[in-house]
């Protein structure tokens, strides 16, 4: 499957005049029915779209599977690449007409690079790769023998090209997970190395962090395709923890590696807060015994060195688990609510209320009223 050039992407096919073309003269076009001649709100389609879709409806009404119908779907996809019914019709025709899947992938590459936010192209791609793998297994690939490994490497190279253009494209990352799982590309295809490349380019790329988690823990599935518990070695867990901590030290206010680190801790069956408290104190100067006396709402917050609100949250969770350090938990939560994460103040007030330490101050009554409804109204994330 050759890579496309910029010229290939920009090339525009010359489409026939369907009303005068001898290929389509036997068809009676079927205009869209918007509710009769006196419809209240018709859609102002462009003339080219209106004509093309009318002839395509005529073919679909006949359920015709032919070269001319296939050509019409290509034209229609150019005009509206999100038309999922046309994609389905095209996929069925490709199979029944026994068209070259590799030729279709070359065409699809151009569509994908031109419409990078489109979703339908990726389901179509799943259908094509599944069929191609079956053809390879049965020795039915046009032009001689093909190895599935070569096809997978070409596919991963194309995905790298897509992600270089739009590094956080959700559809591409989702398809990549499907590809890795469907064809067991967890080992031997450089996926971890590629993820690390994307993290180096942008350490805040949450899609790359999510894919790394998938590569480490996502390979075992039940019959319904849902993830099951996959046991990895302690050495792997240690290495992943070191990787996450190194990323946090580079960018402490980056939520992705904090979430990754919390997930690893839960995989070990350990309480997140208490396990990671010592590490979190590197980024938030809130230690046992640091909370001043009388830290009610009417008391001014003392200074504290905080480089990460995520570390502060983790310390609040750790200190809240012990009666002896609940005042430090309250201190951390107040720092978040009143200084470092005021956007989510209602949520932090709810967390503070749950500590059970609220002592009435001159405006504490109002704080309690606000906190009482915070569970329903606060948004996290």
C-alpha cells in the first residue's frame, strides 16, 4: 500500500453529468422527500449534492451492486464523508464485486488524510483489514503472497502519519487500539516505543498515556470483548511507576501521569493516598503537623509551597484516612478550594464537609449550606 503524496490528496476526480451520461440513462433519479411540495423546512442542498444523492437513491432502491454504483458512492463520500449509509453500501459492494482491498485502502488513505476528523472511515477500515487478513490466511491476495506482518507495519506507519497531523485524534487512537487487539500487536511492533515518542513530543498527550495503559494491561478480554484482570510482573509495575514519576517531575501540573500512577497503585491493591503520600510531598509542602490551629473558614490561610494540585489532592486523601492527620487534610482541601483550584470550590467544600471537622466560624453556616448541595452540583475534571 503506497503512501499518498500531497498531490494525490488534492487531486479531484472528474465526475460525469449523471443526467446526460449513457451509463445512468436507465435510472430515474429519486429526489429526497422533505415532506411534500409545501414542506416547512427543506434543506438547501447544493445542486451537485442533490443530483448525486438522487441517482444514488435510485441505485440503492434497486439494491444494485455494480461498478457504476461503486463510482457513485465515491462521489457521494467526497461530498459528504460522514454519510454512514453510503459507507455501508460501498463496503457490501466491494465484497460482492470482489474488488481489491489494497486498492481500496490506498483510496481510503487519501480520504482519511483529507477528512481527519471523520469517524466513518475508521469503521470502513476495520471491515477492510478484517477481510484482507482473511484473504491472506486463505492465500487469496491479488498479486501473490502477502504477509500479514507487512500489512500491519504499513498500517501502523499510516496511523503515525495521521497522528503526526492531529496527535490527539480520538478516532485514530481508538482504531489503533482495535488494530493492536484484533491482530495481537502488543509485542514486536514497537508500540511502546511509539507511545513514548508521542509523550516526548507532548507530555500532556492524554491519548498517548491511555494507549500506554492499554498496551500494558489491555490484552486480556472476555468473550464479550471486555477487559479482564491481566496480571503483570512486579518488575513491569515498578518500571511503569518509575516512568510515571519521571514524567510528573518534568511537568508536575500534568494530570495524565498522576492518573496513571494512581491506576498502578490500585493495580497493586494498595490505598492510593497513603502509598503515594511521600512522593506527593515533593510537589506540595503539606506535612503532618503543618496545619495551624483554628483553621476555620474565617482564618487566613498560611503560605504553602504547592507545585501540583494533583499532589495536594492526593495528600488530602492520604491525611483524611487517619484521625491524627485530618486537620492536615482540611488544610490541603482549603488550599485547593481557596487558592489553587477555586473553579471547583464547591467540590472541595463538599470534601471538607465529609471530613467531619467543620467548626462554626463567622460565616461557617453559609459554608455548610453550600457544601450540603455540592455533591450534586460539583464537577470534577
